C-alpha cells in the first residue's frame, strides 16, 4: 500500500483504518473518533472527490447523533462523494441471519437517509455478511453492517467501480475494498449484422469502400480479409451512427449490474427483446389496438419494472450515461402511447411502475399516500374500504394510472365541487435527473407547482403522491337521461350551456353526444345523454333541477341513490359488479382503435351552430364517434389560472372531447380515421377557444404540435405548449431549465429548457 490513515480503537471497540494504492493524491480534510474524511484528486479526470470512512456506534442514541452531525457536515463535501464503513444498521431483514428478527419499521430511518440524498449502494462481491458475533450454535449472528454508498454523480464518474468484501484475521468485521478502476466483467460480444442497417443507404457505401481495399495473397485469403475489413468498417460506422442496439443494450445492462446491490435481482426487473416475457410485459398496459404488434411503432430497447426506488435511480443514471431516452409508464393510457413509444429515433428504456402500487390511507387526517403505479380504481377501492364518507376527485376510468393522470390535471365527476386531482395534491416524492429523491420541501415550490398539471415526466419520475381526501355524503344520486333531436335535444343542449357551469357545485351534468336510431324508421339522429352525479339525495336534487334546468324534464324514476363508491362503478360501466373489479388493471373497454382530441368553450354555441354540428355528425359519420361535453365552474373557477399549470379556470364553460373509433386493422385504416377526425376538428374551429385554441394534456394530441428530435426552441414548443398550459407555459420552461437543463427527461411534447 502507498499509505494509510488510522484512528485507534478505544479498548477493543471502534477504530478505523483507511489504506490506498495508486497515483491519486489523497489529502486529509478532517478526522475524529468515528470518521476520516479525505479529498482524492483524480489526475485522469482532473477532478476531486471526497471519501468519508465511518464507524457509527451500535448505540442507537449515539448513532442518531452521529448521523445528524454527518448530515450537517456533508454540505462541505460537494456533489461527488462516497461514505463507507461500519454503518451499524441494515436496510432489510435479508441482511441479517440469526438472533432476534427486526421489525420492518426498524429499517426505516437508515433507508430514509439513503433515499433522502439519493445515495447509491455500490453493492459487493464476496460473502454477504460483513460482521459476525463469533458465537456458536443458535447464538451465532451475522449481519451486513458495512457498505459503500455514493452520490449518483460519483457513480456516473466511476461506472466501473466495484466493492469486494475481504476476509480478515483478528476482527469480527470484513474489510472493504473499493476498486475505482475495475475492469469490466464481461466479454465483448461477437460481431452481428443488424438487418436495420440496410435501411440506411450509407451502409452500402461503407461496405463498398471496405470491399475495394486491395489485398495481397490467394483468392480465398483475399476474400477472408475483405470480409474482415467490411466487419471492421461496419463496427466503426455503427459506433458513429449509434445504430447497433445490441451494444447499447449490453452497455446499459452492464451499467445496471454495477449499480445493483445484488446482481441476482437484476433478472427480476429487466426485460430485453431477447427475453421471452418482453412482449407480455410491454403489452400488459397497451390500451389501444393501433399500438399492438404488428404495428410499426418504436419499441423500448429495455423494459425496467423496478421493485425499489433505487432501481429507478439506477435506470436514470445508466440511461444518462449511455445516451438512452427514458419513458415512464404508470397505467398506459396516454392517447399517443408516449409512455411506451418514442418517435424520436433514439434507443429508449421504458420504466414501468407496475410494482409501485402501495396506497396508505390516513382516515384521521383525511390524507393518503399513493404510489405512482397504482390506478385510480385501486385508490377509490382502498379509500372506500377505510371510510364510507371519504373520496377523491379524479377521472372515471378505473384502469388509468395515477402517475400520469394526476400530473396532467385529473378532471372527474366531483371536479365542480372539489377541483381536479392536481388541486388536492399536498406532497409528492420525485426522483430528479441527478437521482435524488425529493419531497415537496426539498424540491421547492416551483417544481412542486410544475408537476401538478404540467406533466411530471418533463421534470423527473414521480414515485408517489400525497393527496387530500375529500368528504362525500353517505348517499349520492346519479342519473342518465337521453334526449334525441326529435325530443327537443337542440334546445335542451343550448340551455345546458347556460346552466351547467353555474348550477350548484355539488351537481355535475356531463353531456355525451352520439348518433342513434331515429324514431323515423331507417334514419339516424343525434342523441344527447346527460350523465350526472349529485353529492346528495334525490329529494334535494329534484327541486334543484326543476328550478335550474326544467328543460331536461327530470323525474324521480330517472334517479338512483347509492354510495359514492357505487357511483364509481356506475360511471365506469360496472354497475352491479363487486367492488374488487376496481382492482383490475386491464379493461375490455380499450380493445379497439381510437383517436382523441380536445377543445374548450368559453362562449355558448348558438342553436344554429348546434344544428350545423348535428348535420355534420350525421352527414359524415366517419369523422367522429362521440363528443363529450364536460362542464366547468364551481371550484374549478375559484382556483386561480396560475395556481397550477392547468389553466382552464374562470371563464371556461366546458371542455369538448372528440373520439373516433374503428375496428379495421392496418395502417391505411389508421391514417384514414386520423384524417377524418382532423377534418371534424377543423370544422369545429368557429365554436371553440382561439389564440390559443386550448387543449387538455390528459387527452394527448400530437396533431397540435411536437418537439424536434433534437433541441426544440421555446417558440416552436409554444405552438403546442400554449394550448395545453396557456400563460403557465413560460413558467414551466423556466422550471425545466433550472431542474433539467440538459433536457434528459424529454418526449414529443415535453417542456423544453431555454
């Protein structure tokens, strides 16, 4: 060894020794009875980093004081540092063998420290346990008390670093060896020709030039050397073009294997195209037929289904390190499939949060923590099981994931009374571009503002939301009343526009417009369906409707009283089914081809305008299958347009959702139906908002504009950004510039940095 620093033990307890070997310059910064802090200058990187060697006490009270001291001290360490040594604590039950079992909550403090600072456990090779009590029989105990933790930025600098547990003589602890220059533990893969190269004309010239290389010798030797030259030329070319997905895949997996504490766990969360389960995992949350194979849509190179928060941190770090994009899937309901598809011609990893489904309800404080991979159906079910008088304001479809739904707004049947889902988020846990796990306090109010309606995947990976639960009466009332054109639907819809935004906020009158068979034989008509939730009983609802909307002609027999959770089943089409159906993550309602678009209305459409729309719907049935008018007002109008990125507040009468559905497979049918709904969208221009023509993020629509495959200017992104976010777009861009200036978290409609 070149040199060492030591702290002598007190009796037979404690003591530290730090040895090093190599050309790095090591400078002692500080030492005391329980830690040694050194600065290491790496000449090859022209960069310094800090290494803190620790011995934390086995006494809980003393150890807690030591941790608090270190937390204050770490401010002087900079971004790149490692802490290693005897932590005298564990992260899980598997790190102990023998003795009394520890409860799960006893690991929380140490795990919270690791999570709070986004530290990476470098793992190890060698024997699992690093300490033993040297007793015999049933009294023998061994634990993994010693470990090496690093900041994500340090791990990126030293991606090849490995930790080894070394056996010792005369000590009850193993020594720890940290090798920052370890050679990669994998062999270079053999050359494989990628058929996709043929699609690039440049590959032909590469082969032609290599084959033209003059070779001396026999004909067979010449052919052999020319083939070898072609192979070398293609390898060099593919590196420049970054088109060999196998290499990217291998490098990414190698990076993950170095960062995972237990290399055996990697097989439980990683799926590549060569894995037999890849297709089933990918397709498990694809909701629209046009994105299923054999559709020609880009597929993820690797799927990661993390079990632990650390797995997400590792995926972010390795994706950054190897130039791969990251897509995050919660429930898979993105209308354009952007949670599992990338059109940006770059290899990408899909982070599927399907294992992050934990929901914790605090009835006493009317709050809940819900992980981002849970569905809103799971959330509704869990709330109802804990309390019949608590609910939450979010969407209707129970298989929608809370990760994307909440971050895009989250309109639902109680939104006029309680606002959207984003209005009721009180905290969040997010992993940022540097791998740090942040809550509301540590991320700051700007970032917390941005992820509640601004699309969280532009800023990081939300792993959990903390939401405020909302009081609901024991009895609510629902009804669905249908009126056709022959039943005066035009005048009723026209009047609906005047009252739906102003009526009692406990009442939400949603309107669906479809084609239906007319009372006149052989003809079609337009049917208006008023689908409604009232937070109260029918005896209160009927006089309210008679006073505010007598044109509908509501009668008692139209109404059904039920509990709030039963209304969730009613609106999602599961009336009469057991509540457990809300736990189902798949849905038969998304087994067709579909394209959706959205609009907002601030001025009522005249009766003449409505009649023009009916005529269009009947004359061109291929253009739109259904329109959905969702009323605003109430609490939605009381919240400021800048309180969250969701800008559709006071002055908004209702939103329009357009949908076209078809059943024929193939690219021709897909393009034909997309063109059809675009024509209808163009037809609706005179009746909706202008400058900008507003849209709802959760009804994703790439027709309104997309980012470049590389950098995108503020001006170009404004084309679509102002439609989703209005006056909030500029602030979102500034937040993005601060938290992700390198634009790692990006997609076709992500917020760009300046």
